């Protein structure tokens, strides 16, 4: 339904432009003369004069059908759909049998204007004329769209969109919003007048950014001179921590295709020069990337297979991106699929499609990655989020509660960015975040460090991040599972933490935490927060092996290091029992590491029972902190 005007011209012009006087519906010579002049103007693409000639033909003969149809066609090209429908309907009123395809054409335009009841009637009328298989199939699809849309309108979703305000939305088009996980920074695309002297009067896409201050978005400014150019930049994705930007740029020197994917990193207070992701890009159009929370998967749109389809690529252990693979047929259709957005939960994918059953234009859909790595059947996100207009570029907040999108119509360049509370069925698993500053424990100097969040059940790294030159970091933490956090930096002992969110599927408060890293040196102590035992037992649980692998790698990287593994308990039970239990637990760790290749003479173990509490034993929370395994550096 995207090329209705082209379809109209193809079926109408041979009929009406080459018509002889005796085949026209009018015998009025003045009307025919004006009509033929209109056709002549149309042949020269002089649409305004063609409209005037066709209108004069109608004045001479109000029952002259052909000029009504041609006026409908011309107003359709001008995207004045109500006017086009008006003239098409006038031709039908004069003689419904004269040109039955007018029913089909009018129905398509009525879908474009949201008049689904009228469109349904026109498609049904068209089918009574036993059209050829192609048009018949399209009309049947139009009927399906109308019935779906009518049902959606009768059963609307909760939807109260609010514009982001004058700091972001202008008389230009703004679209493709992307926010950091804490929703404090937005980067979006704005369509502006070209800054190129060679493209005067044309438009270009540039990045703009804004900060949320006291509940209001500041006046957006261009993102970076290193990223914006006189060409088109947009269709971007930002890592949840705001440190890496993947985006699309078109017609750049040394580009591989018409539009390519690029990558830029935040470096020393600004965005670095972008790098072309040459191994991902094709010689066609590649755009609209979306990065996974662990930074190892990119979903994007490409025309390399002919139409617009969604593709995926993965970052290999060798640091190279794999050959992109098209997503399966239950996502990609014979229509257009575009604008993918993978939520930070790592499994909920939102995208835009005109191939799946929808409201008639580009609609927003969502699906989920199953445990077996197949995708669920896409679901239309519903009316009135989707309408007869084109809806695209949905971004869902880390919490899953709020969604950002652009609406208004791609074709007419009048898109603005809105947000709204997303209804529960369409929400992803909520994601909270850890935010703070990393410093050297001795000097309090901010430092850069690497973060890894690992699923303790399967050992998969679900999110990665780094702190910036000011030590600031932000890391997404999806709900529903238990995680190990590892923070590391060269020449420092790692930091360990645990987030137990198994069974939690609702929004949780962000974790605000500053992290102090210890230089590698004697007497430094690290708590291993991801070493687990059953109550009153000393057999290592399998979830402990991930953290113990970090200890093993640390020992291999520091071959002179010797450590003491220390076990601790709370004050439940007798002191002798607690000493024995804690010593057996420390011994279990040493035994495991020795079995993994660490020399026994580099490790000793000791149980301290409840003699070295970190917190009070009067509360469950305090006792949990006191039950711990840690290591102390003896020498290095």
C-alpha cells in the first residue's frame, strides 16, 4: 500500500491518456478539449495547470467521469488524501461500473486517513467485480486491515502520550529517541536544512542531545562536530551507560554502501571520531542499529536482500563481528521491517513493520526471545499507539514503564517525540541500574575500570560497561535472576558484589554505590560475595565457580601472589562449630583452586568463625554480611 499513486497511474494512464473522443464519458467538445489539455500538462508533470484544466472540464460537463478520477490521482500525489477521496467518490457516484478499480484505490486512501469503515465498504465493492488475482489479494488484505483496525479502535490500549516539550520538539521533524538507562540524557535525530553549499534547500539529518534538569528537557544542542556532518546522521543506538554510540551515516567517503553503520566512543569528555563497521555493512542500505546490553549483539535494518529486513550480528571472541544473519520469517515479512530496539533486558525486541497485520501504515510490534533462542510471534502494540499514520522508533526505558516514540508521519516531515506509560502486557522485564564512581581506595583518585554483570545460573555476561575518566559508571541490571558483579582494573584487586533478583519481576530502586578498588599489595582483603554454600554445609555450590574463575585468573596474572582464604560465619551456633564450619568452607575454596591449577603452596586457609563480624548479628541483613568468604594478599 506504499505505492498507491504509482499503481494508480499504471492502471489509469493507458486508459485515459490515450482515449479517443468517442470512448470518453463526455460528448461536450469544450470539456474534452480541457480534459486533453489536462492530460498534456500531466504528461509534462505540470500538475497545477493539469488540475485547472480538469476542473474546467468538469465545469463544462459535471458528469464527465475521467477528470474526476484524474483529479483524485493528482491530489493523491500531492498527499492531499481527503481531496483525492472526494474526487474518487464523485466518480463512483456518477457511474460505479465505469472504473471499478476506483473502489480499491479509494479504500487504500481511506486506510491512510483512518476511515476504516468506509474503506471496508469500498474493498468489498471492488471484490464484486471479480478482479484479477493480484488486486484481489491486495483488496482482501485491505479488508483484513480494516477489520483489525476497527477491532483495535473498539478495544484501545491505555495511552496518554505527552510531548517532550519545546526543548526537543520544533517545527522540524524529531525522531529516533535514545536515552541512557537513568533517563537523564537523550540523543535523537533532527531533520534540518542542509548546511552544505552544494545542497542548498535540501534537508539533512543530524544528532541532537538534551539533559533532563528538574523534570524538564533542556534546549537540545548538536551532539558533536565529530559526528554531525553536511550529510545525514541518525538512526542510532546508545549503550545503556551512554558511553558508546552506534549510528548510521550516508554517502560518506570510504563508505561501503549508500548508508553504513558507524561506532563512536565517549573519550575524555567528548565523542571520538566514528569508525565504519565495515565487516557488518553491505553495498546496499544499512541503518538503525540497536545494541544488546552486553555490547556483543547488534540488530539493524538492511536492504541487502531487496526489501527492508531486520538482521543480527554478534561480536566474536576474536573481536570481529560475524556475518549478519536475517531474522526469522515470523519477524521479517514480504513487507518492510525496520527500526529495531532491543530492550536492556536482552530479550524484548520492538520494531516497526508494514508487513504484519496492522493499522495500515508502519506499526510498532514487539516480540520476545525464548529460552530456546527462538522468537515469539510479534504482537501489534495496539491502538492508539499505532494509528493510520506511520509510527516508528520506539524506545522503552530501562524500568519498562515508560516508552518514547515519534509520530506525525514520515512522509510529511512533521514528526515529534512523545513519551507515555507503557501498558503492562507490552512491557519488558524491568531493568534497574547501578550508578556511582570508582576510586582508588588509598588516594581517592577517580579511575577507569571495567564492569561485568554475569548471570550466576548460566555464566553468561549480560551487561558490560566501563567507568569514564571521572570514575563515573552506570550499569544495567535486569530483574528475574541472580547476578555477580565484577569490577576490575589493571594492577588492582577486583571488586565483587551480588545482586539477588531471582523471582523479582517488578521495578526496583536503582543502586547508587561508590566503589573503592585496592591496589595489589600485601594485607589487602577482598570479600568474595559470590561464593555460596548451603546452610551449615561446606560443599561449594556451582554458582560459586564463576567467581572462583576470577580468582584463578588473578593468581595466574600475578604468579608471585600468595593469598589466605578466610571463612567467616555469623554468631548462630556454638563458637567451635562456627570455627570448624568456616575453616571447612575456606578449605573447600583452596581445594577447588588447586584442582584448577593453582599451586597449593601459594594458598593457605583459615576459619575465623564469628570472631570478625562486618556488621551487627542482631538483624538478618547483618548476619548475611557476616557470613562470607574472602581472601587476603599475603605477599606479591
